[in-house]
């Protein structure tokens, strides 16, 4: 480290840049003269022009006016003439800043959570322009959405258990059933078939399916594909199933 001091006479502060201390270097940046009659540490003046109101030198606040004249301008109705932030304060039309068309204020959505002077504010674009922009963005991002969906599906497909739950939830939504109820039922039964007690999970294929009442549309349980097919061939008739069981027992099965 160096112990050099500021090159300005009488100043013994450590060097910050260009041989000067921080204060003299700042003075040079502001005025171009290190010996200028400007207090050390002075800040650069604001670049905003003064208030546009006549004979007012107060600093800029908003819309080219100081705070006092901005309030006067706003209260006198100047705000209502600004198309970009026009609120519904009695005027029945508004200019869309996108298509430049004059439309009824009902064609402009409210900006959620945004207020000016505690008044609700409408969007500067009409609903048609907002919808058109959203549609263009949707079309422009189609490939990206497909790629993201394929990546998510590949990650799910790589895990047999995760893919099984995913498939059951998807089937539940297609059947109009509660997907959370199906998932809880699956986990509470350890992922086993309600009839044969087999897990029947093939790494390359989902073998557990949702069993539901076709007439009432109610969820009944989770079965393997073989058991679900069997009761379907028996037409969901418990008496026929009992006779089939008795027949098998009579032949030693």
C-alpha cells in the first residue's frame, strides 16, 4: 500500500485517483478545476429542468412540474386528459396507446393494484390489443413450451413409480375424478391391486388402472390391468364372479 497524499497544497488526505484525494477528485469531476470554489463532497446538480409553470424555479417533480404545480394541474383535470393513465372519472372514451383508436373506457381493463391519487387506473392498451399481444407471444413460444414439456415428461418417464402416479392422476382428471383422492388411495394401499394384491408395475409400462362405476361415475379402487379386464368381462356382476370362483374351487383351483 502507498502512503501518498493529495497533491493539492495543504491537503494531507490519502490519494484516491489521479493524484488527488476523493474530495478534490470529485470537485474536478464536477467543475473540471480542482481549485474551483465548490465545497468538497458537493453532489452533481440534478439534470431535471425546472418547473415548466411560469416564473417557478422549483425542482421537477412529475409531468414537468414541481410538486405544488403538479397537484394544481392534476386537480384541474389535466390528469384526465392524459390517455396513458386515464381513469374512469366520467369520461366515456379513451385512446389506446397501441392502436391509437378512441374506444369506450369499458374496452380497457383495470390495472390490478395500481392507483393514482387513490383512483383506479385503466390499462393504456385496449383489451383487443392486449389479447393480440398475448396471442403473438403464445405463438412465438410454442417450440419452447413443447421442448420444456418433453423434458418434464422424459424426467417423469424415467422413474417408474413417479410415472405411475402421473398416469393415475391423468386418468383421474379424464374421468372427472379427484386426482388427490386417487393419489392418497394409491399411497395408503402401498400401490397394490385391490383384488390380487400384486404391484404389477412394469418398468416400461403402467399396469395399475383406476376402477370406477361406469353408471354413477364414482371411484371404486385401483386394480391391475388384468383384474380390471376380468371384472369388466364379468360385467361387474358379483354373482357371476362368485359362481366363477365356485367353479374354479370345484376343479381344485
